[in-house]
């Protein structure tokens, strides 16, 4: 039986609120369990998808794919078109489980 490391993912979209058509930045961090230290450490060079869900919708759609950098950092920009939630999703690997960040709400004015 193969045991996978647990992963954690965050997402933060800013600025909030934002004018329609303006650029927002969505940052986050991908970490995974380090069994040696008993802590979570940054997981670098991994692909995560940025997803968006409109305020009135129940489903997320993929906006783009981002690769984690130093310390597991995620950062990208996108245009704000309507109120809704942004989140990152990591599908997992052969050694690490999947993770989904909580959606961060952006108010578009």
C-alpha cells in the first residue's frame, strides 16, 4: 500500500473590491507534509490550476495553469469581469495527494 504525503493550498485574490476590467493578482502557496520534520514545506515546480466561480454559479471553470516557485509560491494575474470566487487546485502526484484552496471572493464594481 502506497501512502501519499498530504498537501495544503491557499489562494488570495487582490485588490478587493476591484473595478470591472481591472487586473487582479491571485497569490497562493502549495505545501506538502515533510515527514522528517513533521511540518509542511513548500512544494516547488508543481502545476496548479487557477479556477473561477461566478457569484451566481455552482461550478468552477479553469482560468489558467500556474507553476509553483520558491517555497511553493503561486502567483498570476487575470482580468476581473464579474463578482466571484478564485481558487487554486492541485491534482496531486504519485507521492503527494491533491489539494484545493478555499475560494477567495472578489467584488467587482
